[in-house]
């Protein structure tokens, strides 16, 4: 299988999501693709089954923050100080979607360690939470409140959150590599009372971490993108076409 790489830069939320879906629907046979991108302006993405009524759209608009639906599941994310990745991976016989999810996260981990060896302590989440119970809880509106199995943690806090969906004969997997802590402001845009906003803010602070906090320095996004690409090449044993 060939691999291709696309660093598509900064785009608004609608274009970023449309590009992911378009790449999945128009994939080249026997070819996988890694895409890296960012968000301009910042954007709240909602899971495919989540309602726009969950967020304060008027406040988001006044703060120049986009709102868009993701093609994948999960709950609200504020895409801001992050590098986002997407992978289009053909479904191959005898390879499960769970295996693909796990291998992509291992490749991401490899790339992050290439970026800075201080990230060697990144670990994959080993257990799967009970999402049926989670979605019944008060925290169900925010995506980073819980780590799914095989997502990347540092010091038991989520550093990379991912989601996956089958589209035709390929898997679309995309996710956020947190590079700063602005994502925590998602609570300001949820249609919940002030008491719950404080509860959510405390929870997301307790369950997430970002590269700037870990490394105590600003993130070089160009170098990070190259490191992630190199991590995929090293893990999957190929060179990008």
C-alpha cells in the first residue's frame, strides 16, 4: 500500500470537515493518506449525532468562532491551539477497525517522541470507558472529558483525542493533538448554567493536558507536522509518495 501526505494548512471549520469527507469518498485504491491541518478561525465541532442547541451559537459568532458538525461521533470540541490529523485508510481483509485505530495512535505517539524526547512517557489508554453511561452523565456535552481505549495520554491525562468512521471502503480517522490550553474554553459556549460550567471546567482541566504545558515552551507547528509525518513513516515502514 502507498501512503500520501498532505499538510493543508489553516482553513475554516466547514472546509476542514468537507475536505476530510471528500478525501475519504475519493480515495485512491491501495493508497492511505495522512492529512495535517489547523483551524482559522477557531471552531467548535459537534459530533455527528449532537445538536447545535447544545452550544451558544450567538456567543460563538460574536467571538468569531465557527461551529460545524463532524462526520464522526463524540461531543463538542473547541479546535484552537492544536494540530489536527486525519487518516484515510483502506479497509483490508483481516485487519479490524480497532487495530487500525490502535496503529494510527502508535504512529502519532512515535511522531510526538520524534518532536521531543520528553514525550516518551506518552501512553495509550488501555481501558474502554462505558460510553452509554458517560452520555447519560452531566459531562456528556464535551468530548475531552474522557479517554477512549488507545487514545494518547500523558500523566494519565488526554493529549490526543480521536474519532473514527467507516465511509464506503475506507476508514476516516481524525483527531486533535492539543498544543495549548485554549480548548478548555469550550465550557464558555455550552448552553448550561454557571454551576455546571465551573464543574465542566474543573473536569476538563483534570482530564486533559497539552504540549505547551508538558514542554513549557511554544510549539513549532511546522516541525511538529514534519515529526508526525516521520513518525508514520517509521511506524508503518514506508516513505510517503
